C-alpha cells in the first residue's frame, strides 16, 4: 500500500478531481503505482482549459473554395525536390477503427483485392518504389496511439518493414486526453485508471513535436510532408505533381490539399469552403442543408469539393502552428466506473465529453493554401465501415477498376470482370508502369497480379 505522491495529490485537488482516487485503497501496490504513473502524465491544465470549450456554431460567411485541377505542369519541380531528399510521408494510424471492427491496428487490415496486402504494406511499397525511382530515402513517419503502438511496431518488424529500412521509419504515439462528465469531472475506466481518449488526427502536429519527429525531419533536411490517412489504399503517397503544384509560386504555399467531386449532396465527406475568406474544411454535418444541394452555373454542386484527407504540408508551417490547433468537443458514450456503486457501466446514450483535434484545422492557419482536384477513381477508396459504403468490398472494387483502367492505358485487352491487382512496386500512376511486361489480354474472371 502506497500513498498518492504529495505533489500529484496537490494537482488533483487543485483541479477538483479528487473523486478519481475514490478506489485507491482497494488497489494493490502495483496497481497504485500504475495509476499514479497514468495520473502523472495527465495534463491537468489542458484538461481544465478544455472545460471552457463550448458547442461550435455554424460558420456564417460561407463560400465555395477556389480549386485548380492537379496537372503535370510542375511535376519536374516536385521530382527535383524529392530527389534532393526534401519529402517525407506521414501516415496517421492511431484511430480506433470502431466502425470497421478489426481487432488489430487498421493498418494491418488486408486491403488489396487479390493478394490481401495490408494497408501498411500498400504505403510501404509505394515508398519503396519511389525510393528506387528517385534514388533517395523517403522517411516514413507513422502516428500510432497508446492502444495500437506495440501491435503496429511488431507488425512492421515481423514483416521486415516490407523492404524499407527500419531506421527510416519513425513511429510515434499521439496524445491522450481524459474524457469528462458534462460538468467537467474525469471518468474512471477502472478503479485504477482514468478513461483516456486519443486526441484525434489533429493531434499529429503536437505529437510530432513532442516525440522529436519535427526535429528529426529537420536534421534530415525534410521540408515537405505528404500527409495521408491509413485507411485509403489508393492514396498516392509520393506524388511529384502534388509537391510541384505546392511549390508552384515563389511565395510558397504552406498547405496544399487534394479534393474530389462529391458524388452526391449526402456524401459524408468534409467540403472545402471559404469561411471568412480563409480556406477551411467544413464537416458534412456542419454544412447547412441548403448549401449541400446548391448548384453552380455548370449544374455541379457549389459545395462539391470533397476532402480526401490528403495534404502537402511544409515543415516550417507545422513548427509555426503547433500550439495553435483548436480543440473540438464531442458528446459520446463512454463506458466507465460508477462512483457510487463501483460497478462498470455501459451507458446507452451519450454521457460524456471527448476532446479531439482535427488535422484540417491547419488550413485556416496557413498564410497561403491551395486546393487541387484529383480523380476520385484514381485516389479515393477508403475503408471505414465493415459493410456498405466505404467498406473493404467497395474499396477492393475501386482498386480493381483502377487496375483495369491502367492496364487499358497500357493497351492490355482486359475484361471488365477480370480480377486484377497492380502492386505498388510496379508504379503508383499509369505513367510509371512497365507496360511491356504486361500480358496482351486478361479474360473474364481471370486473376492476375502485376
Ligand atoms: P477516422 O476518423 O476514420 O477514425 O480516422 P478511425 O478511428 O479510423 O475509425 P472509427 O471512427 O473509430 O470507425 C481517419 C484517420 O485518422 C486516424 C485514423 O487512424 C485514420 O487514418 N486517426 C483518427 C488517428 O490517427 N488518431 C485519432 O485519434 C483519430
């Protein structure tokens, strides 16, 4: 039996959270040590400031964001910078993947249609291909969470990092914040632990800083970060056209984002808008209904530039905004220990506040930004849900369809029903493929991996 360390006790009391110690005396010594350790790591000041957050209001001054098409014009500039070793890839993979219901980290999910390569392998092989093509190291930064960090590390090691050098992969863990009751009390997830939640994909910027990742980038001469989420196996993670357009004007942009046309007004993706003159992503749930259906002169959705969560970020910019990222509050259902009975309860309706940051909040912080439109069919096949839209089966179908289109560009006579997969080691865009190596035709139902 140990006492709560006095300095820790003082902080807990100062912030009005003594209730978290209610079951302290029931814990054994190891549990007490672990609990004290967890509490020492809690940022009470931050937690306090989050209690002042109020529900968000819908933006008033809203206009569609200007968009340019992703094109070849600046590709060479991008290639040049990649060859100089200035580009890195950043994958956020700390999410809980609740909707997909996969037991391991989402990055370990088998995503490709024929060989079932994992989402991590798809990114790793794209990087490997680009490293060979440009003769340079492209370091890979992966954000995990405390829940999936160990499993992510072993998965990569067990698979020999899919051919990448382990020393060129920087794995770091995102921050966590306690969930609270609506009146600002921390919840317990057991008698000896506070219920913590990952701080959202927007936590990536502070996590990069705290983990030394930003410094590491600087020491390697990295100036640009290709940001992708782990759940989109069609994202082109090393894209010289994208980097080139990011650098296309002298007063360099701080962030450039890819968008695709929304398929319909109800598609649940964030939309690029101008809010008070600043490029911003407005979440689908926050876009006023009349705006979701509004059409422009070309009979297209006025607010139809859907975000696919692919951004090119300048490292200098991240250094500047690391402390300026806003927080959001979400009312969620959080299982917890009932303080009166000591029982673990699983509420049926939202009982708590969770606090998160969103990566797209960097956009309005940028002095200069740009939104470029890419082809949905080439770059967007997210795996979010177990079934239905944005599920493994829709993603695999999109990957298959893309492979068929690319093979046709190589003059291969492919049936619409061929079961084909193109490895990222063969190229990430049609121009990179070695068409001579492909068969001249692929028939109905035939399975081919290239
Ligand atoms: P989502 O918002 O789709 O969340 O994450 P999720 O956790 O993967 O899935 P659900 O909502 O529980 O079903 C989009 C991307 O952001 C990462 C995810 O790993 C995914 O790549 N992410 C999300 C984090 O890295 N950390 C977070 O706290 C949240």
